[in-house]
C-alpha cells in the first residue's frame, strides 16, 4: 500500500538531518492498534443471513447476466458473455435456459429425470431423484455438467462442502441495478470473491465477482442478478417433452443401452 505523502516527506527530510536531530524530532512510541480479524464477524454474518434467506425461498426466478474471462495460450484475455434464466421450485424442480456464444441449452429437472436439450433437436436424459443439491452433484460427477452460479443453491445448505472464507470484510455501499446493496469481499483457498447483498429485508445477492487465484492471469467471472420471488410457473415447465423429430443421445460416459 502506498505510504501517505506526509510520511514519504518525513522520510526524505530525515535522511538529510543529523542523527541527533532525527531522534529529537521523533514522536514518542505508541502501542500499535490491534489487528482486525481476518474474517470480520459482521461480514461472515451477512453471508450467513444471505444463505439462510436463499434456502428459505420456496419458488423463484432469477435472470443472470454473466461475463467470464478466457485466457488464451498467448496470455491474451478474452471476455465471453452469456445469460442464464433459472426457474426453481424447491426441493426438486429446476429449469435453466443458458444462452451464450455457442447457442442455447436448456436444462430441466422434475425430481424424476434430468434432461439437457440443445437448439439442434438433440437431447440427453437420465433418471434422477433427490433434491436440487443432488442434481448439481450428480450432473457434475457423472456427466461433467457444471451448472452456472451454483452458489445460489449451495449457500446455507448444510450438505454443501464449500469451504468457509478465511478472510472477509465490508467494502462499502453501492447500487446494483438501482438496488441499494452492501458490498463485501472474501477470500478462501484459491479464490477471491465479492458479493453485493440487498440492504432491504430480503438479503438477496445482486452481483458477484469471482477471481481465480490458481491461474497467474487471475481470470474473473462476473454475474449480475435480477430476481422474481413471486413467479407463475407453467404446468409442465420442469418436465421435458421432446418436440416432434427430436433425437435422444447418450450423456457422456453413459453406457449404451443393451
């Protein structure tokens, strides 16, 4: 951190003064202030409140605008953008529409089957039961599918294995999409992340910035969220129905039917 200009000036003057004069001009020593805790309890409590509130929601829609850094072999940084629209009914119904540079992908889960469908008429489907948390874990471990912004479903979930931040503090206040928020910064192994939390009685995350510390280029992921806590989900919205002519394919590593 740059030293204050007054200290820099004092140091320069001290170099030109005789040792006796420096000693005479030195102020009496005072005890150093106690260091602030690495993880501010108030910041940790804000994160816990947000997680508890997210887990209390029975149904919601959230629209997410994202930007991700991609680091080329040359070291050049490229930013890609995509949108994600989630429709959720806990504990076991989820639909997601993901639109990015490679087109649109739809993910649906109705508590009985998980489906991935593209715009090209191809889809893959597998039987699955359990909570949304079960879906997230199975989709990744079995099929290599990583749902965008999974933290929305894992914060405050007792079964989540996400490590608790080792450092964190409140940065200040800011408006995100016209909403007053508290801005916090946290650090955990390999990752720095910032979150802007709604200051109202609904402590929703309004923005996140995640910075990877494991890559020297420190690529970032930015997400800005808009929420609807009173959605009207259509009948069958979470159950995939293939269009005429749609073609079913296997998930990656899924054994072929005998």
